[in-house]
């Protein structure tokens, strides 16, 4: 499962300019996957990706190894640097928590950023 989760970050970064990477990224998730961004839940990862690239020109993730938790989820620390659509650059840190089904697809992904207002524009 950790290979699948590592591919999530690799494909996320590549998906901005590579349509195949975007399709491969979306295929890692069930269509009804629960995506939680700083406490706000939504269904489906594709909608988040469309919104993400409306606000961002480029990103690059670094992450620790995914660690299996006692509840069956996986967790990792991550850092990201990026360039927003307006040209400003940023760096953020946080953790991701993921749950994967028996078919090997992500059914739950929670992004908890150190900056609690980081995703405020996606929550409107």
C-alpha cells in the first residue's frame, strides 16, 4: 500500500502538465472518496484537483515514509513548495492520513496543514 501512496504524491506533482499522470492519479481514488481539507469534507478527488490547479501553477512535494496506524490508516509528514496562479511562491507543511480499500484504491484522504487557513479558498 505504501507504493500506491507514494505514487499519489509523484502523480500529483506530474499531473499539472501530464494528462496521463492526471488520469493515473484519479484512478488511485474511488469516485466517492472522502477528501478532508483542514476539517472540511467533500466527496471525490477530481473536483479538488480541478480547483487546485485553478489556484496553483506548480507544486513539488517531499514526504516521509507512510506509516501504518493502529486504526488501519496510513500517515505521513509532508512539505510542499509551489507557485500560486498569481505568481507568488509558498511553502507549507502538514500530514496526510489515508485509508485504502481491499481493491487498492484510496477511499479517504485527509490533509492537515500546519497553517489552518491554507485551504480556505477551496472550502468556500
